[in-house]
C-alpha cells in the first residue's frame, strides 16, 4: 500500500489484506481513472512508460468467460524504473450500436473506468519489487479477468486495457506511469456475418506490350511478395476474391519475357518465372468464389457525365477484351450519382470502401452498392492509434454492431488483421450470397470523398489524346499491338490507383507517351515528292518517297486527293512496309482524262485510314500526247487502206482495157 503522499509502506495489522480486497471490490465510480484502487501514483507522476497492447481476447459471453489483455511496456525515461506493475483496466460502459462504436473510435477520452486487482490474474509484476526496467528496455505482460470480475455485458464492446506504474527509486513512490486501451467485444446470441474479399490488383506498370516501367510488379508476384501471398489467401474457401483484369493482362505479358526501362534503354525483366507461377496459382482459384472488377479500376467521378462515360467506355472495352468470364463487381473508392446511374444502366453492382461503413448491401435509385471496410485504411482513432491490434479490435467491434461486415484485404498485413478480428463465434460468408439478398434502400448517397489525384478536364483531354495516338500508332505499326491496347492503356491512366499520387500518374503518362512511340508519331513519318510531275501517257506513274523515323516497322501507303478528279485521277500506291530508319519510294498511278495542269495533295495513310502526314502538294501536268498519237495512228491506217483500194481498182481497169 501507499501513504497518501504516494510513498509505499509496509502493511500493519492483521486486517490489511482484506481491507485492500474490500477497497478493490468497490464500484468503479468510487475511483474513476485511478490506476488501481488503494495504489494511487504520486501527484507528480510522469508518463514515462510506453505501453503497447499486443492483443485482447474474449473467450465467450458467460460470466466466467475470460478477457485477456497482453502487451509490452518500454521504459521511455533516461533512468531505471523500479517495481513496474501492470493492472487490468476496464470501463463498464457498453457500446452496442454502430453509432456508439463510431463515436468511441473518434473520441479523445474513454468513458469512466478503473483498474481492478482483486485477483492475482488482474495484475502482473513486470519486474520484482526491487528490480528495475532499464532505460529503453521493454518487457511483456498479461493480465486477465472474467466478465463478471470486470462488470462487462454480452453483445457489446467495452473499453479495456492496462495501467502501468513504476518508481524512479527503490521503495519510492509510484511516480512513473503508462496506459493503453483497446476495445474488447463480448459476443451475443446473434453472431456477426463476415465477408472477406481478397483484392488482387496493382498500380499500372506496363507502357506497351512487353515493356514495363520497372520490376516492381515482379517483386509482388514472386514467392513471399504481396500478390503471391494474396493469391494464396484467395484459395481459402472462406474468402471471396476479386481480381483486376489489368493485373492478369500484365502478368500474362510478363510470363513470356519482357523488358523494363533502364535509363534511356531497356534491359530484360527478371519476373517471367514469378509471373508464370502466379498465373498458375490464380487459375487454380475457384471461380465460384471469384469476381472481376472493371479493368484498371477507373476513377468514375468526373466533372460531368460525358467525362465519366468516356472513362467507363475505355474500361468496359478492356474488361470485355480480357475474356476472364467472371461476374463484374465494380470496385470504386469514389462514386457519385452520375457514376451510379451509368453503372446501374449496365446492371453492374458496386463495391465501395466507406468509413464508417453504411449498411453492408444497399440500393439507391436502382443502383446497388456493397459497403466494405478497407482493412488497409488508417484507423485514425485518438485513443487506439493505428496499429494492427487497434485495427483488429475496432474491426470486430464494428462487425458485432453492424451484424454484417464486408472487409477488403489488399495486403498481408490486412489479412492478419482480418484473421485477428474473426474469432470462432463469428460466421464467415461469401459476397455472392450477400448480393443474393434484397439490398437495403437508402434515402441519400454518402458524400463523395475528395482526392488529390482525381480526374480533371485537362487530365481527361490528355488521356483522350493518348488513346487517339495509340490507335494511330498501332494502326501504322500493327506488330506493336498498341491499337488493341489503346483503351486498356488509357483506362490505366485513369485508374483510381493514382488518386493519392498525382505526381506518379503524371510521370507514368510522360513515360507512356514517350516510350509507346506516340510522341514521335507527328514527325516520325515523312513524305516527299517532286513539286511538278509531267505525264506523257494515259496511265503514267510517278514516285513519292516515304520515310520511317519511328522505332517500329510500319505498313502504309500514299493516297492522293485531286483538286479536279474529273480531269485527273490518281490511284493510291501499293502497301509498303518500312523498317525503322528506312526510306522507300512508292509509285502512284495517274489517269488523266484531259490535258492540263491539276493540283494533287498526297498523304501517308495506315490500313485503318489514319493519316500520318499532312498534305504534300504536287502539280501534275497532263499533255494528252498519248491520245493524239493514237488518233494519228488510226488516221494513217485509214489512209493506207483507202490508197491501197484505189490502187487495186486502177490495176483491174488496166487489165480490162489492153
């Protein structure tokens, strides 16, 4: 025991033990906030003990069910701390409704509570009374008590924790303290349903087929990497998995070999084998528990409906081309009324991380939304902090209060939180079963969160130019496959993965424009021809020279537009293929209908009719000499026939009149 001034003293008299027990058994209201009844720290106590709780468990809801709190204490002072003790703390205030839990998670202070030490398990001697915890040293502790001991009630969450005390001198007052709190959830008659959705996605890394920004994706796909551990978790039959088709497309591209940027050049990527093994694990997942999201998870919250429609069309096109043949659930961190209406027209449900989550499965004007808790999102509780144990305790408290909870797992750390927040008394379920129920109508939409990297009109215009450039380049250079990937790459530029990293998006688009080749497209293909061409026959050919300054082979032809097609028609050249750096002459055939001078504009064209050069003017002069020559030949023939007939007639007359 301690003296009123905080000094410890020996107990005197035969009744000391039961007196302390009696004091400890008094209601919490008699000593709120005290570390433990009858053991008050000195008035000048300092918080020099850092306390980190490592777990809280509840074995059931019966009065004898045990609540156990574990943790570690660290001496954050510059001197040894003696007689360090941990004591179990709790608040009897029951948190039952979702609103009550959310208020607790945003509160700056817990409800009234106190430490308990009536039983040996309620306290823990971190050091012996004469021992000390050295500066910077830490040690573990475990304290526990029954629900009846702590005054907790079933089907509710309660604040629990530990109070730590110590003394700066041997036999001195407890003048160094520390404390930490967690939420302990006591089960009730109705078990909460938990739906765990393992998300397989990544930030876009591909610039064009077989070319990647770096090997970061290979690291994630390799054994022990984030995506490899998640795909293995997706094999758990108690989970649902959701994949971004863009990830599968990039992994597939990597699996047969690829290049990564290396300064101004490239080098072979190191992740082909990892990609092959990851794809094998992915393809072994049960499709009965699988869904796909829209390609690249596009940001659908634009400034207007037209902007959202453009981005949605890109992603829908790429999703269809992926041929995963999985039902689509749109994972979207941000949705607004326009986006929901567009998705509803296509009968696409939405999976949206929201904090705090609303009803797990709700509908608004026909649009259906699954509200999920992202276990990778910061908790932001002033009392709990943001560690894994704090997130797990908050997650379980929210699950019990809501009755049904959908969780997003995007990292191994989130998977560990999910496991810790799913005791045996919860019930695991699947996303398909949840969406098979009738959704709960809501009167108004949750507010759309702001994002630093959201789409702007300028960014959307840049992405539209990107798509147009990729289509043109891919049409000219079909071996690159860029035309087929134009919508997918544009969708990647509009991905929600960039919402928190606008600088990263800008750098990615810079590389995409430069390394895909489209930055060279405007000046990369050249066309030259003589300023004046003179024709001397009905069908005359003249050359035009094409130059390929791009990094890929192109297949093109030269097309002419006559300013007077009635007088002169020019047929396109044959298709020609030019390697990078080649210059090649293509022959155009001119068909004049009359003599004279006609202006003709030439340009280079792809098989899809995309113009790669501006018009190059050539003046064509048709002399019509070919037609005149034929007139002379025919006329001469007629004269020859007539003169020969006249000569034969003269000879016959001479024979008849000797």
